[in-house]
C-alpha cells in the first residue's frame, strides 16, 4: 500500500522546497542590492546636502533684502535728507532709526547687524552698539555689493563675518562716491550653529570651505581628517555639485559637496563607505542565521497548526454535517484551548438558538392560527354594532328616513371592509375611507362629533397594514371624546418627507398627563397587556416589523388639550410634491 502524506508532511516538504530557491535568489539579489543601495545612498547624501544648503541660502537671501528694505523706508529717507536740521531733530530721528534697525535685525532667525553709512559727514547709524574700528569706519574702500568674507582682525576667525552693501546711487563703486550705504552682515556663528544641527541629525561631519579663506567648521569637527579632505578637494577643479571617493589611512570615504549660490562657498560632508554598507552586511549574516531558525520553527509551527487548527476544524465540520442532516441537538464537545474555543462556543450558542427559534416558529404558527380566529371574531366591536342597530331602530320608529339610510349605508361599508381578511396590505386611501365611515356612524349616533381629514393625494397610494388607523380613532372617541359634555373634534392630517410618511390623529378630549405619556411609550416596548390595549400595541408593532426601525406610534399633548398620535412608517418610493386635500364631517 503506497504511503500517503498527511497535511503535516506536506507543509514540511513545501517549506523545504521554498527555502532552497529563496537562498539562491537571495545570494543573487544581495549582490545587486548592494550596488543599488550604494547608488541610492550616494544620491540621498547629495540631496540631503543640497536641501540643507538651500535652507542656509534662504536665510542669507532673506538677509540680502534688508538693505533694500532700509533704502525704501520713509523714515530712513527723511533722516538721510536732514541737512542743516536742528541737532535735536537729528538726534530724535537717529534714535528712531536705531530702534527700527534693531527691530528689523531681530526679525531674522540669524544674528545680524544693520548699518547705515553716510559718507558725506562720515556718520554711522547701526542696530549694534559696538561701532568703530575695522572695516565699518573705512570711508575710502570699495562697496561690497556681493557677500564678502571679512575678518575684523586678520587671522582671527572669531571676528569673521559675511558683509553685503547696497549703495545710493546704485552705480557708486566706492564708499566716498555714495550718498548713503546700507550694510548688512552676519557672523559665521550662524553657519556653525546650522552645521551643528545638520551633524546632530545625520551623525556626519559637515564643513564650509572656500579655497581663498579659512574653513568654517562645525563645533565638534574632526579637523585633521576634514583638513585632509579639504586639501585634496582644492587640488582639482570642482563643479557646483559633486561626489568623490577618497582613501585616507586605509579607510574609504564618500565625499559629497554642493556650492552655495549666495556666498559661493562649498558645503562638504563625508561618510565612511564601510559605515554605509555595514547594515547591509549585518543583514546578510542575520538572514542566513534566520533561515536556519525559520526551518526549525516551521516544523514546530506546522505541528501546532495541525493540532490547534486542523483538529478543531474537523470537529466543527462534523457537527455542521449533523445539523445539515436535521440533528439540531448537535454540539461540539472538543476543547482546543485557543481562539477556536470562541468559535466553538459561538457555534454551540448558534446551534442552541437555531433549535429554540425552530421550536418557536412552530409555536408561533399555532398562536398565529389562534390569533386569526380571534381577530375574525372581534373585528367588529359588539357594543359598537348594537349601538348602531339600535340607532337604526329608533330612527325608523321616529320615521327619520335619512338617518336610517345614512347609518345603514356607512355601517354596511364599514362591515364589508372590516370583515375582509384575505389581503392584510391595503392602500392608505382605503384606510381613510374606513375611518370616514366609522366617524360618520359615530357622528350620527352622538350628534356632537366633528372631524376633519387632510391628507395629500400623493400619500393615498402608500401601502399600509389593514386596520391601522381605525383602532386609534376609536381610542380617541372612547377614551377622549365620549365622556365630554360638549362637542368633540377629531383631526387627521398627513405629510411626508424623503424618508417617511406621517399621519397625525388629534382629538380635543381629556388628554394625558406627562407621566401617563411616558408610561404609554414604555408600554409599547413591552409585551402586550391590558394597560395599553390590544389595538394600540398591535398597530405599533405591525408598523415596526413591516417597515423597520423608525416606524410606529408616538404620543404627544394635543394643541387643543387632547391627545396627539403620530403614525410613522418608512417610505419605499420617491418623494412626490404634496398637495393637501381637505374633507370634513
């Protein structure tokens, strides 16, 4: 007999067959991935360096606009033109200009100084209180129209700064030729701070250099290594953006650089190549170790799957097959001690509920048959019929022929509709006709009942359960109007919106208190009892089960002091425009 593999053996063999091509493909893809990752890292380094330099250039570009803003300021223009003005006016204007320059200076995120040079009287107005000495008071030098690296004390980088000036007139080439010079400058401390932030985020060693000036380092720079890289870069022509590889002390470095558009300096960053590829190498080692562990764990996982999944599924299939054969008492006795316990428990609960529901259906069928018989017997209230017949007899004795005809006609139409049980779904127009017959009968008998029906024609063809309105009208007469000494009035109105139909039945009877209304609403949600009455409870639940949530009865205080009952049921068609039709009795 040939050996048949079970599911455990099949999955184990499948795992082994999958691992072999995975190892081969990984070896090939790993070599390709190394090359691709190196290219991506190189590209990423340049992009990140460019983005950082763009931020630096943006700050410098913003500072470049400050001299232009100063030249267009009306107060500064007024101060420059104050020739021969009283000294107090000049000092007052100078104080105001100094304050404006201070506010303009602090509006930037960088430390900077704004200065106005007036060569005619060699006067200086600045946002900085430290004036005099160095470049700022040299009145016979060229105007620095481009950003220029300047050291107040040559060789002392602590005093180094970048300066840019705008002259008036713009064609002036030297300080003494200009009427006014607007100067902005910032120290290299701003650049050092940004380099420190970039180094903190990237764990690299960026610096800024120009072949003609000293290098600007970050605070924690490896200056010996950076100086070697800087020297080698300066030995060959450099593009605006580039990358080179340099080997220093047996270690290969990837050097990236980008040139600033604002100041012309180069932003340089470097990273060891081995450091870039270290995660890939480590990942490769971990992969091969993981494959071995995966094989061992797969065998264990297959066994656990068979024990904790396959066996519970087989048990559930067997129980479902028993239920399919009609054995509603089928239950699962197996305990899997995992998530299947929840499914098994729910299955057992579901089977129990199905068994109960099936039994309830049989019981309900019996109750339905009994209820149908009772409905046929009680569709016409005996007292209502007796009172109507006695009215006919008395009217005949009194020879009131019109009253006899009207009562007999309305009573016949009423009985014909009420005793028709073959179709339990009718149109709203039929229900309204029945209500009119009923109200006409009550009006003839009581001689003090008035009614008004106003329901849009568009609602007349809406389908409703049979005898859905008459029980409510009967309750309004019996409990609200019949015991009144004066005349009674019943108003029936209808309306509809995009979702629902509404029919409102309102009387001017005694009404109910707030507590009685709350009790009435609560009774609708409970099994039928004598407290609420068969008709009201039956109407509410027939609407709910036929038309869904939102359908049913609601009770409110009437505008005339009586009771207001709203019959609501969900629409099944489109919303037409309503055109009310009025009828009275």
